[in-house]
C-alpha cells in the first residue's frame, strides 16, 4: 500500500510539521463554513503537538479559538478526570492554556451508563453540530497502534464493518478495555486526515501496511481509513527506519 508520508527527525519536528499544515486547513474552514472542527487523538504522540499549539506564541495567538471546535476520535470509558482519559490529556496540554469557549469543547460523555449510551449521546452531539451538513471533520488526527489499530478500532472489531452508526461502544484488547470510538462511517469522509506515528516500535506495523496490496481489505484498521483526500502520515525517523 502506498502511503503519503512525511518523515521528520524527531517528535518535536513532527509536531511542528503537523501544526504548520493545520493552519491552512483552519483558514479555509473558517472562510467557507465559519468554523473549524477537529477530532483529536489520544495517546503519547499527539501530546507534544498539543503542548506546542498551546505554548508557542506563533501557533496559539494566530488560532481563532472562538471558531475552533474540539472533538475526539475515541475515548476510554473512564471519568473525564482520570489519568487514562484522552480528554484529560488534551485538557492538561492544550485546552486549559488557550481561550477556547467551553461550549466548543465536545468531550465524549463517559459519565453515562452503559457505554452504549455514551456512544448514542456522542452521536447526538455530532448530529447537533453538523446539522444538515455531511459529518466531515475539517481535520481528524489519528494514531497507529503496534497491531494496526487506530482510534479504538482494533483488528477484528465488529465496528470496522459498521455501515450506519457514527459512534460505537467497543471492547478492546487493551487497558482500559471499554472504549467509545468513531466508526469508519465518519472517519472515511473526513476532509483532512493526519496520522501521527512516532517510535521504533511502529516500524514493523508500518512495513506490514506498506507490504499490503491496495486492492485488498486490510487486516489493519488504520489502513482501512480511506477518506476522499488520502491521509498524510507524519512519521519520526525512529518509526520510519
């Protein structure tokens, strides 16, 4: 499989490259639709990008925060204040440092029970935000797990074959196992998709994805994300090899 790849020396360079390519997308989205929607990723790799966005003047001060709407590609079924929460990580590194209106932060409502109710509520939130528009994020940030998962879509997950729901509650072979995730229904229509991949432990899965035929349905969830504009893969040198 051929990937659109950018290889950067390290995680800081990768994060800066992602931010530099994010700002033209923000400008276009605000000009066309009056708002910019982004689905954030969890995990270690995007933390540096969020920190740079919040703490680097050239990025923070030219962001029209009142037009920015934050969503999440997936969330763990834990308290929003848990150290395992993707929201909590973004709050500590980004949200608490910038003047974004609270109503523009669309966190997954993980206080509901059971997890399926959280998924339904988040889909309702998306429906409310997009209205009659196609539910396409202006930018979606995704990661890559060592077994090929992205968001909380793991190999062999039934959510990979979802045709209707935008959001699903899933149980995954990771800690914590209960997750809420966007499905391919919505991830495959995003306007721009950036994969952020760092670390030597990602080399093997990248090689496996690249070795696949474009014609087949990939066994790796990350390789099954094919929005109209092909994703850009930002790799650090350790991941690229």
